[in-house]
C-alpha cells in the first residue's frame, strides 16, 4: 500500500500552487515568449502538481469510497479529482465550504442515467452520466456560506481487451461555486481524462480546460493536453495488487496557462517532455517520491526558452529552473 499512498502524497506535496484557470480568449494563449524565475516558480509548480495528479490516477486502482450520491467528491470517490484540483487554488476563506463539498456524507443527488452497474466490482460504474440541476448538489449555512454544483459529467469503466483496469471521465459545463454572503470563487471544467493499466504499462491522459473565477471575474485558465506513460522497472503490472512498483514516468503533450495568479501574469503555451524520465521510487519516504528525472516545458515556437522541474538525486527533492539556451 505504501506505493499507492506515497504517490498520492507526492501529488499533494507538489500541488502547492494551483491550476486552474482563467479565461481570456478561447483560441488559447499565445502571448508571452519569455518567462522569468518568479513566473516559472508559479507556472512550474502548477504544472508539477497537475503531473503528479495524473500520475496518482495510475496508483489509485480502485474507487474505494463514495458512490453516485452522497460523498461523490470525497477522497477515493469518483468525483474526487475535481476536489483535488479545486483544493490547490481555493482561497482559505472557503475552507468550510470546501470541507462540506468534499465530505464523505455530502448530499448530492444528481440525475443519474446510463448503466449504473459495476460489473467487475472495482468501484467504477460501467457507464453513467451525472447531471446536476439547481439544488441537486448544494449547501448553505445560516451565515450565507455555501457551495453549488451544476453541469454534468460522465464516468466510464474502460476495462476490456488488454486493459486490465481503466476509466474515462468527461465534463460538460461542469461548475462548482463556493460563496459567502458577499464573495465567490467559481471553477469550470470542460473536456476529459482517462487512465489505462495493462500488464506492460500504465497510461493517463488529460485533455481538458479548467477556469477559475473570483466574484465572477476570470482569474486563470489552464489547458491540459498531455499524458504520461508509466513503465515498471521490473516485472509486469497487476491492478489486483493496488500498488505501484518502482518505475519511470514519461510525459508528452502541451500545457497552457493564461491569466494572473500569484506572480505569474501572462499567457504561456508550452510543449512538455521528459528528456530524462521521472523515476518513481517506492522506497522513498519523502514527497515527492521521485529520485530522478526532469520535466522540460518549452514555450511553443521558442524551443530554447522555458522552465524545467528537476527531481532528485535524493527522494523528495524538486527544483524549478528557467532556461534560455540562446542567452547562455
Ligand atoms: Ca467497474
Ligand atoms: Ca474496471
């Protein structure tokens, strides 16, 4: 179990700054062609947090708690990824509302359609769509603090053929609003992500947009179009073990950031790769449980400028740096 929990901690540990995003024009960011260290610290931490989240999808090989109603967004439940992403950026003033949202007994009663069976008993429903009408998943206390969920998402068990374990999620105008009597923080998700485990490897892909608004005004937008492939150092993968052995993560794809959060105000679009695969070490006791590897994010059209996230040589060591190979 250590590996599974360890990587989940790795995800939490990296996710100190968030993701989520903003608005701006829908054609995607294509503005800034340089990035300074202060900006990279914010944008790079967000990228690292999201990468850790993708990786953690491969280590949580069952949906062990929650259901389609109460506790839908609790740890281990089908909707918990939403809570993880939101939790990285939500201002502290909404902690009480967030706790209610992600509580194991939070009452959500969306309209459920599709095949609600879990034929292989792994906690992932065969194929359902959850649609949240007004009041279906909402809470408000006596002081006027609350949350409300609207929109829809689908959840599908993708086992079959060589896929020993897998799922796919797709959002449609899915929104979560946290509010007080005078302020609000809203999150919007569109697009999807999936995870697939075979005997030979494990893969997880994201292709979605997250937006974050404060008091109705766009703050940040993040576009994720990337994936990871995990290869074990030795042996083959067995979802039945519920545990990830040591191995490497390769990352490829694109990541964009648009908005103003922390010290990063601008529009960046990056091509992301791992010149040296990230090495996950199940014996690490410090987050992140990686002892080597590098994530390289190069500004699109400016392959010589960007930032890197380096791991190791010891467990839990992570460094964000900028690079400009023309300048040196
Ligand atoms: Ca299932
Ligand atoms: Ca399954």
